[in-house]
């Protein structure tokens, strides 16, 4: 576990941990020495001249004072290392979240990540002060006591030396059994936490369909599995714990019997026997507390292992020799993409896709739901890497562009808008914290956010709530568009909202898109014809393949899928591409 502490703390945290371990080891040895000195103290007191006790008493007092000093320093050092542990872990986890590929963040892993950053970091924080100290003293104090026993009676020392490895083996056996059971229980608790989270988040859907907790099978199953893991821990783990307690008591009984027989045959004096028995009681106490500390250490070790595993996840590969894009064009060449680790998914979501978005042009990407449109957007921003083929920005493969450079070139507006719990202004300024008020006003005007701000009593200072919950879908969308515009990246990818905009806002959005097309390379994943008709080129994506491309007029003349979309729209006002099928 100490190794894992070093691993998660990294090089900067290793020095305070070294110092802490030194203090804790020193205190544990001094505690053992103080107990050992009780033997000569007792022997002198029960011996012929009680005045002989003075030098031993002085040595005992010296040991106790030195122990108290080291123990005090070790205690405060434990808290210092604990709070450093929390700081370092939060920072390293945040850094790691930035470096991990987006594909890593499945729902389960996201929940595990927030558990690790929340309750698990708090749990691990207390390890140096509350677990490490008792654990070290429960190992080093008995070792010191056994070594001291040799000075008083070699035979007792030898018996203890033989018994110690047996006790250690029994304890290790019980620890590894409990560790396996703990791991199983941790996994079951994690699963229950995920299901409770899912159950809480999906309350609107569950209530709409009249599902109660009892009727929500996934949660029921997870809770039953957790209860089973708890029972397994108690039933299978108990024999291990009991066997260790039994073994320590057996060693005590053996030594008591031997001590009495040695006293009876005259080879051990009564005062030495009594003093050794006092020492043995202390020894058994210390060894037993090793078992208790071991339980806490086991849990902390499992947690540290999970933290270490997340911190060791390989980051998204960055270019060895970075290049800078030459312009703001985007090019897909023979791009095939499958989801799954390393592109192992069964289905090619994009299949041999080739297109080019010239600089300062507008392209509309249309197609039925699930055709792969959002996947195209995520490949431009290199949220994921292609399975085959190349995505180039300004003539340079996105894999040869640094993450910062790529972020500076591409702005994205997704349908699922996430806002941070702050004001509207803070949310827009995330894109460019130093932007002046003229830039902010321009972004607001282009996105239609200025109207929202005019209607809200607190204007720019309106609190949006967690995730933007206090704003409507359309308002959130406009904050998100303003944010993307303020960033002023030369390439803008807009995943047009299907439902969030009403007709008035739709016209406004279409106007903003037209203005932007003159300034930026624009890719709009379009669901509305008012956006599509003005595009310089329209790409029709079906089942991961581009089946048609051209301007609106070209495609109408071609009488293909796009033309049939258009005719449907003419028949039914309020047409949506995403639901349509040719
Ligand atoms: N993280 C993922 N893991 C596995 N499959 C995914 C993932 N994201 C999307 N897919 C699958 O890839 C396909 C294309 O999804 P994508 O979101 O790109 O489609 P889309 O055209 O944008 O759809 P929509 O218009 O409904 O947003 C779908 O079949 C979807 O189920």
C-alpha cells in the first residue's frame, strides 16, 4: 500500500511521505523499546534491592518522552500528507480527464471517475494519519519487543521467533481472502451506485411510464447483488479473522505453559516470568491491532489501486513532431470509423467517406437519424481517431496537430448543450476569458443571445443553474452558439438543434449561419431546410456513406434521396430530416 501511495502522489509528494514514514517508524520502535524496558523495571522492583530500578526508570522515561515527541510530529505530518494527497489527486485526476480520449468516458467510467474524485479521495486522505500510523506501529512495535525478549530470556525469544512467521502467514491468508471479498463487494457497491444514479437521472421517463423503484429491475438486481456480496464477506471472511485471533491466543497459552515449567525447574525467576508475561500481553495486543489496521489498509489499498489504474490509463496520443494547419479547410479522405476500443466495433458507422470543406464555405450535412453525422463532427475535433483514412485540417493530418492548436482551429456547438453552474456571461466567456465587451456583444447579436439577455431581469448576470437547468432549451442553445462564436476559431461545426428553436429563432439562426459562412469554414449538421438551401454544398449521409453531394438545385434536379426529402417537406410543413426515410 505504501508503494501505491508513492505511485499516486508522484515525485513531488514523495519527500513529505519519506519524512512521515521515518517519524512513524521511529515512534513505533520507541514504543516497543519503552514496553521492553518494563521488564528490567519490574525485575528490579520485585528483586532484592528496589533502588536498582532508578536507572531503568530514567531510561523508560527518556524513551516515553522521545516516543511522545515523534508521535506528535508523525500525527501532524500524517494530516499534512493527507491534505497534500487530496490536492495532488484532484489535480492529477483533472489533468488526466483532459488527456483521456473521449471514447474512454462511457457512462460507467464517468460514474466511477466521479466516485474516485469524490468519496474515494476523501477516504484515501485519512490513510497517512489514521491507517498508516497504527499499521506501522502494529508491525514494528512487536518486532522490537521480540528482539528485546532475547536480552531477557533467549528461549522465550526463540519461541516467539518461530511463532511470528506462523502468525504472519495466518494473517496474510486472512488478508488476501478478505481482499478478494472486498473487491467483489466494491464492484457490487459501484454497480448499485451507478444504477441509483441512473434511476435518479431518469425520473421523468420512469414516472411518465409509471415505473417505481420496485419495478425498476436493474436497480433491484444491483441491490440484491450488493446484499449477496455483503453476506459473502461476513460468512467467508469470518473464519479468516477468527483463525488469526485463535492463533495469537494459542501462542500466548504456549508461552505461559513453557514459562511456568521453566520457573518450576528453576531456570526462570518469578520476577522475570512476570515481566515477560507483561511483555507478551503487550505483544499480543500489538499483533491483534495489526489485524484491525490491516482491514482498513486493505480497503485503502483497493481504492488506491483503482485510482492508480485511472491515472495510468494511456492518454490520447499526441504528435511527436507537431505541424500547423496551412489554412481553414477540412478534408476527409477514405474515412472509415467503428466505435469500440481501437475501432473494434462490428459496424462501420462511417464507411469510406471522402469530402472537402473549402475555407470560408458553408456545407450542410444531412441524413436520417443514426447516419453518422455527429460522428463526422467528432472526428474533425479529434475526439476520436479514424479507424481508416485521414482527416486533414489545412492540409495537415489532425493526428499531427497539437491538442491546443486543434482546439484553436475548431469550434463546436452540439445539440446536447452543457452549461456550467455560473452566470450567462461566465458561460460565454469560457471560450475567450479576455474577450472585450464589443466581441461579447457581437457574439451575442449573431447568436440571438442578446434577445434572451434583454428578456431576463439579471441580463448577463443570470444564473443558469447546474447544466443550464434554469434556461430553456433554445436559450441554452444560443448561449452555446455565442460561446462558440466568441472563441473565433476559423472552423465552426454546428449540430443544429432539432427541437430547441421555435420558428422565430429558426429564422434568426439561419440568418446567423449565412453571415458566418462568409467568415468561417462552416459545417452545419442541418435538420431544417431554411439552413440547407443556402449551403455552398450539401452532403447527404446515409448508413455511413455519402450518397449525394451538390447544391440544393443540383440535388433537386438529381431526383434522389434529397429531392424526396424536399417533396415531403413541401407536403408536410414542419419537415424534419432526422426522422425522414426515403
Ligand atoms: N459512443 C458510441 N458508441 C457506440 N456507438 C455509437 C456511439 N455514438 C454513436 N454510435 C452509433 O453510431 C451511429 C451514428 O451515430 P451518430 O450520432 O453519428 O448519428 P447522427 O447521424 O448524428 O444521428 P442523429 O441525427 O440522431 O444525431 C449510430 O448507429 C449510433 O448508434
